[in-house]
C-alpha cells in the first residue's frame, strides 16, 4: 500500500530531477509558480511549456481530546501553456487522515486520491502602472476520479480572480478573490488570499500570507502561512512552508515541494 502512495509522486520527482542535469539556459522564461502559498499567480505558463508543481504537506488539529492529522503524500499540479494567454491545469492529491481520541489512535484510517482537479487559467490583463495584472482561474473537481474514502456524489467547482502588483524590484503583492463549492453541498464558500513576496537574493525568496473562506451557513476560517523558495536552476524551484490558523480548524501546517518547467 505504501508503494502505491508514493508511486505518482516518485515518478514525477524522478522525471524532474533526471532533467536537472541540463545547463541553465537564460532563454527559459521566468519561473512563476502557483505553490507553495494559497495565492494563485496571475500569470500563465508560457505557450508550449509544461510545468510540474508537486510536494507534500502535514496538518494537525486538536480539540477536547480529539486530534486529526492529515498527511498529503502527493500534491501534484500539471500546468500546460496551450496559448499565449491560456493554460490547462490538472491536479491530483493523495491524502491520509488519522484520528486520535484521548491518546488512542483509531484503527479506521481514511486514505486515497482526492477528486481530480481539471481547469484553466486565463491571462486577462497585464500590469499597467497602478492597475494590477489580472488572471482568471476555474476548476472542476471530478468525483469519479477519487478513491472511495474521498469520493463525493456531485461535482465540485471553484473560480477566482488573481491579481498582482509589483511593489519594487524585489517585492510584490498578490491576492485572490473567488468562491468554491463541493463535498455534496450546495453551500458556496467565498474565498480570499493576500500574499507578500520578497526576493532576498536572486535565488532565495520569502513570502507571508493570510487567506481564508466565508461559507454561507458556517463559521468563517482565517489562516496564515509563511515560507521560503530557492531557485536551484532557472527552471527548478524548491520551497518550504509553515503556518497555522487564526480561527479553529488548523493547529499546524508544514509543507515542502518542488516546481519544474520542462523546456519546449
């Protein structure tokens, strides 16, 4: 079972690192990723390029003797530049949830593939003076593609507008506004993100972010995270993140991963 858990992630990472022996090429467009933060970039992958963004995460939440741990062994997003202003997106996670009650771990472990994410990102406008760069992103979450533990009865969906401002040569601000619904519920949750990024050097970057959602019939959730990125090659970036929530729902978030753009 463990071999199956790591199969997809392992194959993708092997593909990534088997190609990193290539010399850095200044002709490769700037690598802009949609990980590790919750804020999606406004820009699309350049036409003809395939970008692989993968990693893992761990979250925990404890209340009144009840503790839930979520292990994300594989969080892979494939982004392909179909046109100069349009990218195609496919994403699939493998997750495992373990529950402990009063110090005793329950034998029933929920694990498997989440619904396949399929969608597009459209570059709407470029940044012009005080006006931000704007992108639009839309996804469907297909229930038939999920493992039984994660399979909903109905198709989920989300959309968001992604905006970005250049503050200086080394800093930028990005934010998303949108909505999502799914998990067999007609309730819409309005979502927001706000992220500040700073280039410490030409290769090291830092970011800090707040994000959350406002469900129509439930309490709002507000969270924060911060992390670093390292540009190992012009087309290969590594990242690490830590975070938690302001409200109930998450005590700790740890995440790490890599993003690689395959030259066309």
